């Protein structure tokens, strides 16, 4: 001890260093800090670039889904072909299938050409009708069956253009590709251009993308997200209605009331593990329990909602417990100290303070559930569903689709127009997620301002 | 002076409010309180003094069963409030705590408005029939805690926005608003300036007219000023308990003497 002090004291008098020049150690420290900052910056930039590329490609691919080419035509509705018995009875008129309606549409196209004095070489009447979506005859038939009195009149209809024609205006189809494409001919493209010039054909915002149900592989232009949005909405309602109360009640019990013993430790570990279980396992569980054992219908939002609830519960419980833990114990003591019961102390004081955290956890859980695909594939929500489910609560048991599954579904189809649809659906999904997160942020601000 | 003697006589004539016999407290394996017997009289201020960690707060928390909220804590022995065992199975600690209020060592206002802080107790115990009555209780409690003048214009402001000393007085107002029969105060003045301390001491003296007050303090002067009875704790044991004057002038135990004169602690 004395040696050390005397050694320092006598051998070297403290060196007088200038503050204006850095010593070696400081330089080294500063260099290390600068290096670390650079790494950090590079990492952030890499992340940003990846995000921008991803978003860019999705928007680039998917923006087209929000506009669509429509053709407006005057269609004659001859009674002798559509209502052979002449009774205007929709049940009898059903005998005429969509094949009976498609010539009417083709004729309408030809007539509009003639009226405007356009002639295109090598274009048959059937080809002229081919620029209209295969969905159009069904649309026409539904209209006529619903309004039999309109027979023998000429009405204006706005039909979807065929997917290839639509693709021509989105750059997917060219004259060169049309040469070798058996679904579209160069003459049809010429026809479309001519119709565009006279204003019969136009591109508009595509509300059908949000409201229409899915369509078969031959008619990508008609495919929409209607059923998927409703299915996802139903499932979110179920998840919210089940996971939030169950999760919050379980967390409050575990955090505030349960005795701390082996059993509660075990439960805690299990909940943490449950959060890490791959989602597809929940799908198998749902298939085994809800469909095979409980006999709930396949493809139904109720089953999807239950499975997603199971999946979301651990997330909500963990977030809720964390935010309950972060409430200072002195608040609980203060409440107990003036004679509040445990329950009053929790509900009057602890829970309001924990609410922002609980809300954030819940919305993050919901957002996860909204984007979840794998478990839904297993319980049959991947089915092709064109029927809209009924209103809740019966609708929970009707077959439906879901947004992420619809994306998956569309990427499986061969027609390139579905790539655009899938990307469009991803954009819709992302917008929903951003909205949910914005709501979470807003609610949190709201709650935090209270104290 | 005359007044002083009057209150001292008053002490002797009143009955015992809390009677603790052979109380032991364990935190897991730690033996924090060892066989303590204390009789806390009615309408008196009793001071608990002793070095840090000797178990003053622990014993105080036994008196309103706040120790129940600590998982590892185990209390044995016999504590009676008005001759009723407060650790009896039939006693609901919630009901007990409404009678035996507490002010904590660290100020802990609710993160709500000043008004709501004070009104919370009366609300949950149904002490006010209507809004006007509640307003009255809030004002009276804040006045008694010597805080009314400072906050009367901002009752809607958050209680957590007050200064440390104001927060502590808010906690005192909150505790007296429920009209407890016994008020336990754990170093209520440790965060206060001399003026606020004097105001709180005045309040304590005033409360004595109706309640029994138990105050933990590290300030000998404060104990001497406000209390009629003093208990000296050391390492979990009750070393000496008696009239404040007697403890401070002629302590019986050498440990008490060394603590008071500043040799241990
Ligand atoms: N929650 C707890 N868990 C475990 N041990 C505790 C707990 N609270 C207090 N103790 C222990 O009990 C003993 C007495 O503590 P207590 O808080 O009663 O002391 P105190 O006299 O109030 O001290 P101070 O004057 O510093 O507030 C100490 O040894 C302390 O470590
Ligand atoms: Mg203490």
C-alpha cells in the first residue's frame, strides 16, 4: 500500500497535458465510437433500402389492381331469346344460361362499331364480344332475371373489359405478345384502341376490387376482395371479442391475485412457450378440435377466429402482464392503504395505468392475426368462395376467405393478371395493418394524456 | 403550559386503542420483529423511533395488515384493535384499513387529479351523499393537510405534478379524508421543508383530538415535539416504550440513551 502510493508519488510528477490536443486513449475511444456509429448507420440504411425496394415493388405491381378497364355498351334485350315462354316469369327465364346472353353482348359491341363507322380487318363478331369479360353475360343475366320488365328494351350497361384488354392498358399485353396468345388477338387490341378513342372504353377506379368476390382463373378482371375482407373482419371481431377479455382477465389474475407458487410458475413458462409455437401448429389443433371434434364447419370465420384467438392469447397475456408489472407497487399500496379492496385497487388504479400497454399489445396481436396465413390454410379457408357470408352472427359459420389467404390463392393462379391482384391485395392488407397501428398510437396518446 | 398538562392527563385517562402482544414478523427466514408488546392509547400520538432497518415500518404495517400484501411476510402474535383481534380469520383487511389509515414513507399520489386523489377514499366508502358534501370533505381534508391554499385553484391538475412535499401532504389529505380511527404515518415529513413539516406537525396535534396517531420518525426533535408516547426499536426488538418526556430525559435502557444521544443509529 505504502509502496504503491510512494511509487506513484515520486517516480513521475503528473504530466501536464493540454486540453487542446487529444491523447492516444481518447483518440482510440473516439475512433471506436465513430466506427460503431458507421455500422449502425449502415444497418439502418440497409433496412430502409430493403423496405423501400419491397414497398416499391408491391406498389408497382399492385397499383394496377385499383384501376380497371370498363366498356359501356347499349345492349338489346330481345324477349324472344331471353324469355321463350313470354310469361316474364324469372323461374322460367332461368332456363336461358349465360351462353344465351353472350351473343347479345357481342352484338352490342359490333353495333357500337357500326354506329361509329369503325371497321377492323379480320375481326369476327365473336372476337369483338371477346374483349368483354366472361363475367359480363352473368352480370347481364342477373340483371334481366331481377328486372324482367326490361325485356325488349335497349339498356346501357358498363361491363368489365377482358383481363387481356385491361392488361394491354397496363402494359402487360402488347401486339407482339397478342400474336402468340390464343386468348387475345392483335385485331382485338385494335378494336379496344378504337373504342377508347370514341369513349366507349375507359379506365376507372375499381371499386369492384373491394366489393366483388373472388373469380375463377379465366376472369382475373372480375376478382375482388369482398369475401376476403368480410372474412378477415369477422375473424378479427371474434379474436377481439374472445382474446381481449380472456387475455386481460388471465393476466390480471396471474399478476395481481394468483399466489406465487410452482403451479403459477409452470403456467407462466407455458404461456411464454405458447407464444413461440409456430402458427401452423395452431392450425392443426384447430382442425383436430374445432372441425373434427366439435364439428364446426370448414372454411368458416368462426373456426379461423378461434384458431387465431388461441394464437393471439399469449401475445396479449405477455403484453398485459408486462404493462401491469410496470405499474409501480406504491400505487397499489396507496389504494390498499385507504381501504380499497384488491379488486378496486386493480380496476381503479392499476388497470388505467396499464391500459396503453394492454391496448398496444392487443392491437399488435390482432395485426399478427390479420396477417396470419398458415393456420387458415389447414382449416380450409383457402377454398374458392364466391358467396358472401351472411351478416353476423350466422355469417360466422358461413364459408369465407381471408385477406392473406386470398393473396396466397391468387399467387397460385397462372394468369399474369393475378400477380397484379395479389399485390393489390397485399397493399390493402398493409393499409389495414397501418390503420390498426395508427389506432393503437392514437389510443395510447389519448390514455397517456389523462395523467 | 396549562394546556400541555391537560393533554398529558388526557393521555393517562384514555383507554388503549391498539394492543399488540408478542408480535413476531418474518420475511422468509429473516426475523424482522422479535416479540414486540406495545399498547397504543386512544387520542394520543405515539412515535416509533430507532435506527434504519430496525423494523419500525414493518411493525407499523402490521397494524393495518399491509404486510399481507408482501408474499414472503409472516406475522405471528396478537394485535387487537378495540379488543378485536385484527388477524382473526373473520376480519376483512379491507375493512380494517378503512379504520386504520396509512401515510407512506414515499409520497404516492394516484396519477389522477388532486381532487380525485382526496375524493377517492370517501367515494369508495360512501362517505359523501352528494357532490357538495364530497367537495366539502375534499376542502376540509386539504385544509387539514395544510395544502388547500396552494392547490385550491388547480384541483383538476394531476396530483403527480405537485412537488415532493406537496405530494406528501396530498397523501395525508387523502388519508384523513376517509376519517380513520387510527392514522399510521411512516416518516411523513422526510420529504418536507421546515415550514411544511411544522404544518404537518400541527395537523398531527390537531388529529390527536379525535384519532390515535402513530408516527415513525428519524427526527428526535419531531418525536419530542409531537408525541406523547415513544417506542424505541432496535434490531427488531422493542427496547423501551413510555411517556415521551421520560424516554428523552431519563431513558432506562442504555441502548435508548446511546441512540438518543447519537451514539448508535
Ligand atoms: N419486503 C421485504 N422483504 C424482505 N425483507 C424486508 C422487507 N421489508 C423490510 N425488510 C427487512 O426487515 C427489516 C426491517 O425493515 P423496515 O423497513 O421495517 O425498517 P425501518 O425501521 O422502517 O427502516 P427505515 O428507517 O430505514 O425505514 C430490514 O432488515 C429489512 O431488510
Ligand atoms: Mg421505514
